[in-house]
C-alpha cells in the first residue's frame, strides 16, 4: 500500500471498500465525498504521517530469537499462548529422525504463524 497512489485507485462514491494492512488488520471504508485540491499534488499521496514500529515478541524458549509461531494448549510450552522461534518450534514439535509432527492425543495443540503487533 505504501506505493499505491490515490490517482491509481478507481473509487466510486458510496461504495464500500476493504482496506487491509499490517498482516491482516481490516478496515471497512466508504467514500462519501471526494475532491482534488491541485493536480500538482497527486504525487504527494499517500502521505505518510506515522509508521508504527513492530512490537517484536521473543521466543519463550530461547529468549534470543523473534517468535515465528504461537501455540495454544501446548504441553511443550511454558504457557498458553506459547511463542516459539522456528528453531525451538522444530526441536519441540518435530521428531528429529522422521521429521514428522509430534502431535498426540495428550498434546493436541493449535499452532499459527505469529505476526508481530504494532506498538
């Protein structure tokens, strides 16, 4: 979206649009009025007025790398949700010999890719 300009958008007044950013944050928008100040200003937009820094959550196991995975109801984690870097997730959840996931009825956890929050 940072490289998209208003001039490249084909907007219709009164129509609903979905704006998605930051790894899945969704906003529903409807344009009711629209006006162009000057044609010379077209290249200035979108105008970046603020850019949040991501809140990088560390791996709960090694506490060195950033978290790549979040797990829920996981016996291999200290807490739920549990946050794992790729290396710690693989070591805790995959058999080193077969490369298969170690999900058992006793440890039937849910896991998702983790997208770091903005501050």
